C-alpha cells in the first residue's frame, strides 16, 4: 500500500473583485503516489504549484476536486487522524513563538499533538539533543539565527513522530552550513534510520538530486514527468549544454531559431544574464549564438556543461527552475 | 484530559508571552484604578454631585456613579472577549503559527476554547480589580448575598457572548480585518445597550437595546445590586438569557466551523 496517494487533485484560487475577478488554476489534475520510506521530490520554479500541493496534503487547503489518501484513508474524511500522521516543515522564520524558548515552543505544540507530559519531556530532550539545540534550549527563539529556527521547526514537525513528513523548501534562505546539516539530517536520520516517508518540495536541483528517490517535475500546476534523478539524466545522453553569462539582453526565440538548438532559457540576476542552450553538439552552435548576442552584449563567461536536472527540466518544459511564475504572493510560497 | 492539556498549554503560553511585555503589565496594573475618573468628573459636572432625581425616574436609582461603575465592570468581559477571542486567531496569523496549530490533530474549536478560557481568566482578573476599586475606593455597595446571583447572571451572559466571539474569530479569519469590526461592535454596544446611560432616555435606543443580551444582563445585575431585587423576581430575564445562550453558542460553533472551512477552501488561512 502506498504511504501517500494523490488522485486527480485540482485546486483553484479566486483572486480580485468585480470585473478584475479571475481564477488561478494552481494545481491541475495532479496524480502521484509515494511508497513507504521514500523521499519524493516536487521540483519546479516558484509559483509552479508545489506549496499549494503540500498545503492540500497538510489539510490546510481544501481542493476543488480529487482525493488524497494516507495509507489508503481519505485525509479529508479523517482529517484529525491524518493530521496526527503528518509532520510539516515550511521555509521562513516566522512560524514559531519568538518570545518563548525552544522548550516552551515544543511544549505548547506537544499539547496540541496530544503527548502526555512524560512523553513530551522525553521527546523534547531527544530532539533538541539530536538537532544540536540543547545548549540554547531555554533561550528565547528571537535570539536564534535563521538556521537554528529552522532546526527548531524541524524538531516541532517530528514531535509526534509522524510517519509522513512534508518538507516545503526546507533549506530556503539558509546559509550553506545549515543547508548541509538539514539535508544530511533528512537523508541519514529521517530516511535511513527512522524510515519516514517524505514529500519534499524544492527549486534547488542539487538538493532534489542529492535527496530524492524519485522526482516529479511540476510546472504551471501540472506534473510534467516522474522519474528517478538517474532516469532523468539518462534521457539526455547525447545532449550538451552551452552556458553563456553576459551583461545585456537577448530574445530566447532568436536563440531557438538557430539550427540544431533544442531548447534555450534566459535568466537574469544581479545584472548578469545567463543563457543556457541545449543542443547535440554545442561547439557547432557557439558562433551562431554569439552572433545573435552581437556586440552590444558584454560576454563574461562561456561554459560547456554536462546536463543537470535543471537542464532536463528546461528540456521538458522550456522553463527554468529559477523562473518566477507567481501571479500573486498570498498562500503560494 | 487531552482538551484540558491544550487549555493549560494555551494559558501557559499566553502568560509567558504576556510577561515579556513589561509595559503592558504596568499599564494594566494602573488602568483599573484610573478608568473611572472621567465618569466621576462628568457626573459631577452635569448634576453637581453623583446622584440625580431625573436619573432616578429612568432607572430606579439616583446613584449615577454606581450605575456607570456596574456598566463598565460588566462590559469589561464583553470588550475584552471581543478583542481577546475575536482577535486570537488573527494574532496567531501575525506570529506565523496559525497553520501549525490548524494542522495539529486538535480540533480548531478546542484551540479556540483554550483561548476563550485564557480570555475569561484575564477578564476576571480585570473585573475583580475594578470591583475592589469600586467597592473600597468609590463606595459601591455590594452585599455578600448579592454576589452569587450576579455571578450567575454574568455566566449566563458570557456563555452566549463567547459563542458570538467564537463565530467572530472565524469571521476575522475570513475577512482579515479585526480592528474595524471590533470598534464597530464596541460602539454598537456603547450606543444601544445601557453601559454608560439608561437606554430608556431615547425610544430608538430602547427598542434596539432589546436585541442585545448585554442589556438584559446589565438590567438584572443593577436590579440585584442597586435595587436590591431578589434573583427569583428576574425569572423572565434569566430565561431569556438562557435561551439566547443556547442559540448563540450553537450558532457560534456552527459558524466558526463553516468559516474556518471556507477560509481553507479559499486558501487564505495564512494571509494577512
């Protein structure tokens, strides 16, 4: 039996009023299932529908259509039971009581999860030790760094020892050291030792590659494909990726008109534009690409790369994981 | 047992957070001692003292100050409840903790009952302080035999009122607006129930006041304390408050459940 099954799930949001009223299809007829003990990744750009999906599974959103089953039981018909089986971790620091200590935060949530005082104290001590927060356990959370707050959030999601964990962008905004710690903890502690079933959303391809047994690419509310990271990479055995970093701008369509170019993506950050071109032999298209860029763009670097998961995503969807598809910034990420 | 643990956890959490704001403790320590001064000055300015014959023809008592003191003390429960219970889930939204409460296996209604108990304890502390000030410093006369009937009337008022406050908490989850609504309700209560003045002074306020349970509670409490009436003579009011309790509590629970689900359907639970 699958630990988690999502069947034909559809979630719409209505935004605006009067003539400006519109409907956003955040999750469009999505289906997938996760085996017990598996780490299943949802990989896609901001606004692709990842967080909406996780919130539906967490019962925080009620979908328009479809079913979500945990160990064969409908979560909306058994919502309190389902909530006891799920632990949720989201990104962002503002999910704890900053004026309380780690211990007081955990004690409060332990009461909501129905732990007896004896169970609670034992579990809190174990988790704080495991996550390296024991020395600061009685300090107010407002004094914690972002990484420490995320560790405490992780401890809260594990308080009731849930069978299923929903990790929504767990390393977003963390420095590399904390990110590494969280990733190692997810793989070693949660999956290998505790055999948790994990639904992980991320837009970091290396995170998905490192942690996930299977990955669903999600774009514009739809699941594009579900495979293991290795299967995805094997899909592009005869492809190369040309990356050109420059200062300036270029039309993606102009690049895609170059013969043999299969897909291109353009992404700008901090004044630097990154153009990625997927083609069978990138050296054959380099001069044509540079001609399209012309003299008005200042070239900073040219690299010939092996395809990554992100390139597979571009190949499948034409969109980059760094894109931002958000139409509004409410519940969605 | 589990519900009790949730309520206890909510009390502990709120007290610990509250104690981290020392200025609030100082404010609420002093506030119960000074709030009544404007009423005393106002009464003296109007009638040259604290009793009035024309006031007596409307209310049965000429003691304007005692009338206002009782109105203010009892309404403390109402305004504190509106802010405290109505705003409590919105407060969790600001802290970013609401979703983590909702995804726990504790029914949201139990969480809200915990918050209501916290608010009741807090309001009772305020009311007790105000009452001590009113009795020992301002000369409000209350006999020990009058306490039990007053407590009964206040409890009858609060059961129904907290039902409304629970519905209001659900409503604020949906509309994302607390201050405007609370202020509006506050002024409706001030204008159309006899908190500060006898509503009989105006035919419109007199009629509208009949729709507000606070009116009946204030009439009953004043009848017991100021007119020395026996609770048995207030049978009609007690019955009316009991019926209102049943209706408001059931409606409050139903509406909260409906509004909380509607908010999850709209996807606006964590929105500010």
